[in-house]
C-alpha cells in the first residue's frame, strides 16, 4: 500500500496542455471552438452593422405580402395577387416536379444504357460508350441551353400547322396527332373526367377527390397484387407447386382502374389548332422540357456507369455458379447478379438523385421558375431582402437533400447484406 | 498372321492442317460472334446500324458543307446554297473563326494576349514534374501536344485577328506571341532535363504567384509579398518543428504568415512599389472571359481544394468531438445546397458578412467558394479511401511509434489517396464543368456568357449548333483527358498483383 502512495503524483503543469497527449486534444478543441465562435460572432456583428447601414431589418414578414408577378408553370393555383410565400411553394413544387421526373427517367435510361454497354454486341456496346463519354464530359449547362434553343428556335410556329387550300401544312402533330410541339411550348393531351368527384382546400392547397380516388385504387391494386404473389410463394414453399398467378395479377391490376375510368367518364382532351394557337390539352413550357431532357440525358450517363460498375463488381464465379446450377442468363441476372449488384449500385445512385435535385437550380439558365427562380430570383429582387431569401432558400435545399438522402438510406439499409 | 501389305492403310506423314471452315474464321467469325450471335443480338445490331445511319445521314452533309469564311449567318447560307444547292444544310464555322478569341480570352486586351498564353504554357512546365514524375516520354508527348495547340492558336490568330479586332497594332502582338513561344520552348527544355529528378519542383511552387502576376498584371511586389508570407510560414515551421511538433509549428507559422498578409504586407508592398515601380499593365477581372476564365478558376480551385479536402476528411475521422462535428456540419451543409446558391452568396451576401466597406474581387470570391464546394466533395471521397484501409495499418503505424502526422503522411494518406484516385479525379472533372456556372453571377464563362454575346450579335442571330459544338468539344477534350490521366495514374500506382 505504501508503494502506491510513493508513486510520484502527476502534478498538473500548464505546459502539459501542449506537450501531454492526454490534455492536448482538449486544448486544441477549446482553441478551435474559440476561433470558430469568434468567427461567427464577427460575421454576425458585420451583418448587424451592414443591415443598420442599409436601414434594413431581418424580417420574414415580406413573405405574406403580395408577390405581383406571374409564374408560367403552376401546380397549385397562383395569381400575381398571391403572396411571396405562395410563390415560394409554387417554385418548390416546380423544383420537385423536375427532380422527381428526372430521377425516374434518368434511372430507366441509365440502367438500360449501363446494361447495353456490357452487352456482347460489339456495335451496341461501342455506341453506348460514345453516349456515356459524350454526355459525361460536357457541362450539363450546355445540354440545357442546347435543348432549350433547339426546342424554341427550330420547332415550327402554330401557324405552320394550318392547312391552306390545296397545300400540305408545313408541320404536323406527332404521336398519332396527339402532341403538338411548337415554338411556344409542347401541347400534350390532358386527362378529363365527365363526373368529377369534387374536392376541397387545405391551407390554400387544393385536394382533388378524383385524383385521390385514382391514386388510392392504383395503390390498392398493387397491394392486392403483392398479396397474391406472396400467397403463391408461400404455397410454392409449402407444397412445391406454384399456382398460376398471371391472370389474377392482370385482373387485379387493371380491372379496378378501368372500371373507375369508365364510371367517371375519363377521356383525353387533345389539343387542336384554333385560330393562331393550340387550344385544349396542357401546354408544357419549353423551359421545363429542356431542363428535364437535359438533366435526364446527363444524369443517365452517370447512372449507366454506376450500373456497369455494380454489375462488374460481382465476381465471375457468381454467374458461373448460377450457370452450373442450370439457370438461364435472364434468371441468373434476376436472381443472382442484380440482388448483389444493387448493394453496390444504391449508395452512388443516391448521390446522383441528390445531384439531379440540386441541378434543377440550373433552370435559371432557361428562366424556369423553380425555387431559385421565385424565392431566390424575382421575390429577392422585388423585396431587396437578399439575406432572408438566400438563407431560407439554402435551408429549404438543405432540408430537401437531407430528406432524400435519409429516405434512400433507409432503402439502402433494407437491401444491404444483413451481417450478424 | 497376315502380311504387312494386307494391313489397313497407315499414314506415315502428317497432313497439313486444313483451313477452318469459312464460318469459323476471320471477319465472318468475328461478325457472327460479336454482331449476329442470336436473334436478339441481330436485332440489337440492326437497331444500332439504324441509329448510326440516322445520325450520319442527317449530320454528314451538314459537316461536309461547312463554311469557314463568311461575315454573317446569312452570308454562310448563301454560300452553302451556291455550292451545295438550294435547301442543303451546312455548318457555319465562320462564327468560330470570327469569334474564337472571345471564346478563348473574353475581353482580355488583345495586345496582352501573350500573358495568358505564356501562363498557360508555363502551367504545363509547372504540372509536368508533378503529374508525370520520372516519365520523360509522357512529358514529351504532353509538351508536343501543347506546342501543337499553341501553333494552331497562333495560326488562327495570325489569320483572324488583324482583320477582326479593331484598335490594335499587329506588329507587337505577333512579336509578343513569338516571345511567348520561345519562352515556352525554353520551359519545355527545362522541364525535360529536370523531369526525372524532380528538380523543377521549385518552379511548381513559384508558379501560382507568377501566374497571378501574368494574368492580372500590376506591380510585381504584390505576388512577391504574398510569396514572402509562405516563406515566413516555412521558416517558422522549420525552426519550431523540433521543439513544438508539426501541428503547433504549422499553426504558429500560419499565425505569423496571417499577421504578415493582413497587416504588414500591404504597406510594405506600396512602399516598395513607390521606391522601385516595376510591373505589368494591370487587367481588370471583368475583362476576363471564355476559357481563360474557366481554366483560371478550375486550375486554382483544383489546386487548393485537394489540401483543404484532405484536412476536412481527416477532421471528420478525428477523435476530437468538436473538430469532428464542425467538419461534418461544414461538409453536409456544402453538399446539401446547389453550387449556384453558394455563388449567389458570394455575389450577394458577402457584402453583409464582411466589414462595411470591404469589397474584393469577384473572381477571387468565386474561386474561394468553388474551392470550398469541391473540398467538401473531396473530403467525402477521401473519407471513403480512409475507411477502406484496414484497421491494421493504423495500428502498425502506432506500433512503429509514429505520431499522428507522421502516420498520416507516410502510411495512411498514400494508400487512402491511391484508392480514391478515380473518385478524386471525377470530382475535379465535375469542378471544371461547374466553372460554367459563374455565368450566373455576371462573369463571362465560355458557355453561357460568351455564347450569349455571340448569339445576340445581329450577324450571328439564330446560330446554335456551331458555338455549342465548339465549346462542348473543348470541354470534352479537357475532361476526357483528365479521366484518361486518372486511369494512367491508377495503373502506375498499382502495386498489388492480380
């Protein structure tokens, strides 16, 4: 016991803060913290001074003032009498619309090209290589600008669709005469119902019962189909016989939707030339189309590379083992390669989805009024509140990115290999 | 038994091998295996052929009918109609011939073009020893390519400039380009002789200041003053290294350098310039444009984002909670917002965040923001590399008695960086492509800024394929070159046997 007491007690000296590794970490952290706090205090102080000089105050009250500008593409009702907050919502929805459609199309195209690039067909794989390298190595801004310029300067004007006597019209509608691409926009057919179910508004956002009915019927059909497939699988595992399911699936998936359509009298409102312009249908602005097309083409090249790398990452032994078991190439892909490749593919795919979402802000190049165009563009210029608008916009983009990455990470966790 | 004559035929000689069946040899076999091995493959091939036919049949006449000499789009169309017949399509490359200098230099003064050209040439002399250490043949190829590029540029300049750019005397212009070229040759010689030993590394360190001086001009004391700060840093670091350890020494050196830069540098520079005025004509930032601007921003941001990214990645892996939290917060914030919003912050919000009355150069602000942006992405990439290292490497470094920085420098980072080369280079490619976004804060990038100006000209109104193809092709060459370089580097650094 005495020995223990005799051990020289480490008395704390100030120099130990630097030289003793036990304390050094604390010293460094405190030092860093003070520096960072001082930096932010300096920024805050400057901001307050600058605001005082300009006679402004930090205030989000302007969000509830009249916006006074029009937005071409609106997914919720908006007029120039609406508030800046409403304009923000419209812009945010426009951002989300391009981002969501872009993710879907880019994934489909990217997977197709990635798989084709691995094809044994020499010609096709070379073509796909050219595609990938061409779109990857050129700024996305070029594709956006080029798509927009081509759409708005090369396409015919509505007048050209008019048939004069004895003369063929200079331009005609595409896709069986349902879609008209003019220099003012793309006219596509709009779904209409004869007996709408009505709707109501929550906080200015309209809820349409007709749309809701279609969504719920489709979701229910898919859920029922999943139940049928699960039941079939359980029976197969129990008895070894798989009951025929294809006709049940077809029935469950299609009959309810068709029945609902018939009951509500669904039909398509096809755009038609009336006077000097097309009437009916939906007019899709070229800014939207150009942004969507360019983002899809650009990102699909990256997704193709991700898919290719994911498939190549699975060792050859896996497919050889599957062939040895007697699986056909298609089944091998479906049952052996893809489930393993997905684990490699999904994390980089998440960051591509985030990239699409962030790249929608390039819509500014073609005057697409997304979140950046409304809140960070016209609202900012009209009210002169740079600080508030920019901070709010960054917060929204940050929330959006973090939400997407959280959701996708959940999905990622569900496909990852469970290691116990 | 029986006589030998009655036995069956016995061959005493080898037959020469017969040629393989026609279907299994040469072109036919290759075609069968690669293009027509089954009904699905055949359909794919036919589909590919149709696509190629559509592309070629619509684009080839357009390329072949291209016109290089014309004053406006209308003139182009007349020439095409005359040579290829009415209604034929044709490219009007005359716009590139007439406006190439804006795509390359923006509004940089014509008689000072030799400065960016020289800076660009010296860039290769500065990069050579770093990029192709010990590879004389590669360096030779690189330099050959650059010389070829410069020659093309000079030819274009000689043919186009005297007619098109008003208000410049062409004798000093050509003379200065010639000077730049001869300096380039000297630089190339130096690079070649010193490549193997890395003797030219001092030049790589000196290059940023030199490049800044060449591009922006002004008194020579400004870059020298900035360099002196680094010299101070190095002196303090090496004198304190033994006593205080690398971290402390670097920190103190940085503080001394900062004090120099913030408080002493400016008065000393002014005084020196009054005493010995020596400098180049200064060029304002708003005269920069085109690929000059893109390459300036891109190269600077690439150079500075790598060290910042490495520090951020190390901070994120650190055991120190506060440092780690700060790094994670910074990285996630930068990665969560689009670059455009950060650029707008640079142009709109910095006036709020800085002390009243401060105003600094827009290109510098953009470079800082782009650097931070790329650094956050790089940090994530390098973190992946760090995470891929087996735990044993860290433990082995500890067992050898290396301290934190030694372990990082000699054991951890060389391996982690090697693993992450492809991802690092693709981040750099992304950065370079993102330099086009500076158009949105009023700078003249080659894509939106310059092309917009060209397309707004009454002579070239309605032209779209040609300028975009020209700009896109240059971007493609640079980005594709970078990705090929990363493949080369991967092969060169590969140490495992497969």
